[in-house]
């Protein structure tokens, strides 16, 4: 019987396709601006010193014993508590009072998927609104969880900044009590974040409309270099008394991409409600993948709970963010020196790992074909792929395809 005769190949993920094409290219000048992970000034992936130190600390660890249910639960609780402090603030009442349900998740993607399943279980009719554009995997995750997917206006192609008026209109016009996904900092793919004042207005409007804010925190530290500053949006919503959902990833800001460590937290009315919510999240996780792996969990909980290692991490996050900011400035200056007739201010106005360059799909195709520079056709450039030695080649190429 032809069980799989009707199966045709799935559409390629746009980002995976860019990496494959880059790897197949043998040109020595090739540049990969598709990568979503941090690279150093030599274009190499980085193992942070805080991770090496944490590795050394757990080296003698008896994984079989740590993996036993009760021990793993204790390490998991530590990770959840420390992650919640990172998001909501170290002195936040919700953390002190335990008025939140938190669970270790399979990195940011896993945290999003867990929440999507939870949302469908308790609010099956409610859609979720994503910013337009958003990370390409968001619609996949919620669609696969059978949640209706909508968008709200976010990016303004002319200013290459935020379309704040349209965003507020969409928030007002959405049915009351809708779910909204928000990027609290370093928006992917645009690098465009609301200002603190705008976040206050957004939070106020969410209250008026009883919307639920779900924050996807994949790049905490990458926007400003400061972990607390990058959590300002979440803190504003917290102050305004919202119940919040939050997906946190340590893939980028700890460089732990392959370890899949993240956290999902859902604020609740009180500690009793938190117990019920957590038990539901655990039940969902149990059916999907049972327990997460333990090694990355130990690394992250060691980094977050050992003061010396944590201080080192805070410093290293700043170094990564500074390098990216430096590359933004250099790229913009290089284009201006070439007397490009276009305005490149958005390269330094935008923040975080990504720059939404404004290049058209045709211009991107020329960058690939003529200059061996790889990026997605929406014009998103990962600034992590830019280095001191390739930035002038990149500026020249961008100038050539845009003049
Ligand atoms: N959310 C956003 C906005 C992202 O850009 C990413 C990764 O690119 C993720 C979540 C999930 O990342 P991971 O599952 O690797 O932690």
C-alpha cells in the first residue's frame, strides 16, 4: 500500500536555504549574512569564557545521578527562577511570591511551541497576532499548534523604522482579549524596537483591550549590551499589572545554540493558579518530549546562579553587542564614504543582530550572484556576519547594487 505516495517535499526554510548556498560556494570573498548566531571578528562561532568556566565547574558532575528525577527537577527549578529574574527583574514580586508557572523549554522555539499548545488548550478560538514581519518560524509554530494566526502592522518600509500609528490602530482594532506576540528587544528581522515611551503606550492600550502580551526574548542583551535595559518592555508591562507570557532563549546570548536551553514562564493571578498552570504545561511537555536534556541545563543554571560566572557572562554579552554596534557604524560610514546617494541612517538606528537593509529581492539576488554575499531575499542582514576584514567589500557590493 502506498502510504506516503501523496507526500511532496515541504517548502524549504528560507534561512536554511541561504546557509546551504553559502556552504556550497567556493569563492574566498563569500560572506554569510544569513546566520542567526553570533560570530567573532574573524567570522568564527564563539564559545564564551563563562561557558568554559561553567563546563569546568560541572566537569566532575555525575550525570546519571543528576539526571535522576528529583535532582533534575531541582536544577530545572533553579534555571526557571534565575530566568524569571532576568526577564522580570531580580526583585520582582511575581518571582518572590511564586506567582508564575515556569518550565525549562527546548530553547526559544520549544518555549514558543509549549505556549502555543497551552494557548490552544485553554483558548481554542483565540488567534495570535504577530508583528509584520516577524521571525519566519513564528507562524509555523502556532499554525502547527492549530492556533489561528494574524498579523499587526509594525515596520515602515519608507522610514525603515516603526510604524507606530498603524501598530496602535491594529492593537485597538483587534477583538478584545487577543493574544499578541511581542519582541521586547532586537526585533527579528527588522532590528526596529519601540522606544520606552512607545512601550508605555502599547502597554496602556493592551490594558484597555485586555490583550495578552506574549514576549519572545531571543536576544536579551544584544540590543543595548545591557540585560536589564533590554528587558525594559517586559518590566513596563509588569508594572502595569499585566499577566505576561515569556519565552526565553539562551541560544544567542550564551552562544549555546546546540544545547537547546530556554525557559517558558506564564504569570498567574497567584501562587495557587501558578501550580495549576504549571501542571498543564508539564503535561503538554510530557506528551511532546518528556524531559529536556540535562547538560545545557546545568551550564545555564551554573552561569546564572554563580555570581562570578554570571558577572563574566554580563561582560561577554556587552562585548558581543559592542562588536555588532561597531560593525553597524563602520558599514554605514563606508557606504557614506562611497558617496552612496541613499540614506543609510537606519543601519545604526536599528539594533540587535539584524539590519533590515531595505535592499530589494533583485538587489539581494545580485549580491549573491555577483559578490557571493548571502542573505534572505527580504534584505535582512545578520550583522554578526560582518567583520573588520569584510566590511569594506560588503559596502562596495551594496553600493554597486543600489546605485
Ligand atoms: N525567537 C526569535 C525571534 C528568534 O529569532 C529565534 C531564533 O532565531 C528564536 C525565537 C528561537 O531560537 P532558539 O530556538 O534557537 O532558541
